[in-house]
C-alpha cells in the first residue's frame, strides 16, 4: 500500500510539472507573438510616418523649393538605407547619384514654374520606390 501511495505522489508531481511546463510554453509563445506584433506595428508606424513626408505633396502645386525638399528627403532616406532607395524622377531625369547643384540647373530658372507629383510608386512592403514630378 505504501508503494502505491508513493507512486500516486510521483505521478501527481509529474503531472503538475508537465502542467507548469505547458503553461510556461504557452505564455512564452503568447508573449512572443505580442512582442512580434508590437514590433511590426512600430515598423508600420515608422513607414507611414516617413511616407507621409512625401505624400503630403500629392495633389498640390509644387514650387522649385518643394521639389528640392522632396529630393533632399529622398537623398537622406537613400543614405540611411542600403536597399530599396527612393528614386525621384523630375521631367524624366532620375535624381539618383546627383547632387542638388545639378538639379537646380535642371529645374526651370523661372521661380514661378509650378510642378506636380504625377504619381508615387511603392514596393510591395509599402515603402516608396519612385516619385515622378513634372511641370504642370
């Protein structure tokens, strides 16, 4: 009889240990998923916040200063990212690898010239790939 009660105590201890390990594994999985979702939300917020810097110029008349601001934002972004850089295309000319002095020479010297964003092309992940700007 004494061996039977010891066996029951051992079995109960094993069941409690398995239950505690199962709860621990569940909590680890649950909180890992929450941490992953929070990280994805931060990435998405950052993406939306950065895209907004460009998208606020859509459907507006742009001055030369606005065009230079857009190219500088893209240049800053491209310097910080090694892949998926933003190409600003002005009147059919790409800004990639060009400095501001070159762009100022390419833009119409008439300060009253108005530009507009024709479209903003995005990658599948939502980051901006290309911004096409043309004279209005």
